[in-house]
């Protein structure tokens, strides 16, 4: 692509956060964004890096009425060697296109996604946090822009990438979180859009999330839509359990997001000698395992938090305690993964991509 770079006057550039700033997550955004337009019959055109600013949309834009939108979540790391590292970005680009296909949207060539992101990161290098465990969060997005009321795929789209210097996803850091298991609500059903990373999935989770907060919980652990029996995933992560020294995670059955960190955990855990099972896990098995002590650890895994230990589950208004502290397997997997991501350890899996 021939990407046009629209430089911002120096006096309009934002002040960058100080090294000791508490960044939070997804609250601060850099100076520039990447944008590209699509029209049916014409394809993608006008790739540009320009000022991060509001997007002008018609009030009748299809995205606002029928939710035709997909996105991704990635991270960039400023490594000790001074290079910008990405973690398995091709899998995110591929998943982005799979989400787009599910919502009848055009795909974006992976090489174009890669070039756009690389150019944006190189321009915004000084925005990448230098403090330990802070990263530049990357959000590619695509929205339907046809100004027309009618339930049908749009003929025009906007693809864009924004960057956000961010700290830990959970304010408490690596301390175990409490998850709420709702009986009343579901996240997704097999055959639906649970495998797509689209805003509708997250909007559907908000009410249960608010109920979880009212009950003093941090996240929601979803059960399957048909039987309300089998564990699927946490609101923003996949979920793993350590049962009888085996790592068990829900299988990809058509309702669960195919997590990049989930796959990395499975590959890494097997490399480290752990037995890993991908299968249906009932909430009854989880509760029984906690009571008997056979379930030693529980942890979520996702791009934002990497590994998030779960200390307690709330189900049917009962609290089931796993542990007050992160377990040894959670700690080991977190360290191994983050050491690879930050370039502190040799990447024997070929997961790390350096921004040229």
C-alpha cells in the first residue's frame, strides 16, 4: 500500500504520559490513527495515517442500527533491546478476517494490516510505555458506513487502527479475581456469533457484568446457552482449570472465541510437560473439584491480562474459594509468556514479530 501520512503540527501534538503515570487501561490515545475506506466494486482505498480525531458518520449508518462491526485486541512491547515487539499478530489479523466473514464484511489483506500497523507503531514509537508491564494496546476496527436503514450488509466500510498506552487490565494486578456464574443470562450459542470478535457479544454481556459488580465480583463466567451447564469463557478471556494436575479448558465448539493467548497457553503448557485437555467442563465438576481439593487452580487467559488467576467463584449465591494466592502453574505460565513477549527469553516458538 501507498500509505499517505498526514503530519500533525507540533503545537497540536498531545503531551505524552510521564513514566510514573498510572495509565489505566484503554483511557489514553496517541496522536495518530490509521484509516482506510472500502466501497463495493472498488475495494479498499485511501490508506492514510492521520490525526486521532472523531469520525463523521451519518445518523443512519448501518453500524449504528444493525451492529455490523468487528475488532481485534493486540499489544506492542518496548523490549529491553529497544525494539518494538508484537506477539503472534498474524493470528489476530486472521481472526479479524474470520470475524469479518461472519458478519458479511470484506476482509482486509493480512499484509496490508501488517504494513498499516507497523507504520503506525513506528510513527508513535515515543508513545510506547517504558515502564515495566505497561504496553501499547492496539485496537483494529471495522465499521459499516452505508447511510441506509435496512437489514442488509453495507456496501461501504471504514477500517481503522488506534493505539492506547495502557497498564494492567485489572487494577489489582496479578491478584486473584472473583467471577460470577449467572444462571439467567447467556453470552452466545453454537451457530451464533460467539466465535466472532464483534461488539454485539460484549454489549450482550453488560447486564450480567453489572450484576456481577453488585455482588462484589470482577468478571462473569458464562455457561452454555442450551443446558446452562457447561463452562464456556470469562467475559474478556478464555478460562482454564488445573484439575488433578491437568490443565483443562473448554473446547472450541462454535460458541467460544478462539483466543490467541488460549492457544499460546496450550502450546506452552504442553511444552513444559503439562497434560492439557480441551473438553466440555460442567459447572458441577468445577464445584465438586473445588470442594474436594482436586481443582487446585483456575485462571483466565487473554491479550489484555495475559494470565489472570481466579480466586473465587460465585454460583447460585454461594462462594466457592479456589485460593487467595495465584497458583504455581498460573505464575509459571504468566512468567514464561511475558518473558517471551518482552524479549527477556528466547522465543523458540517463533511467536515474536519485530517491527522493522
